[in-house]
């Protein structure tokens, strides 16, 4: 319990909490970014394959 109190009441504990929050936020952003672009590239490749097969 003392460690948790130190974590939220000291300057180094609060800085650690901020760094952890930023790191988790960056992780969520990158996962979303990569998934979105993978989906877009997959759809573009499927459209290109259909267009190439039509000729």
C-alpha cells in the first residue's frame, strides 16, 4: 500500500504515471494506425486484382 501512495504522491511517481499513460496511448494510436492502413492496402490490392482479372 505504501508503494501505491508513493506512486501517486511523489514527483517521480507522478512522472512515472505520466510516462506509462503516454506509452499506452502511443501503443493504442499505432495499433489503430497500422490496422487502418493494412485494411486500406488490402482493399486496394483486391481492387487491383479484380481490375487485372477483368482484362
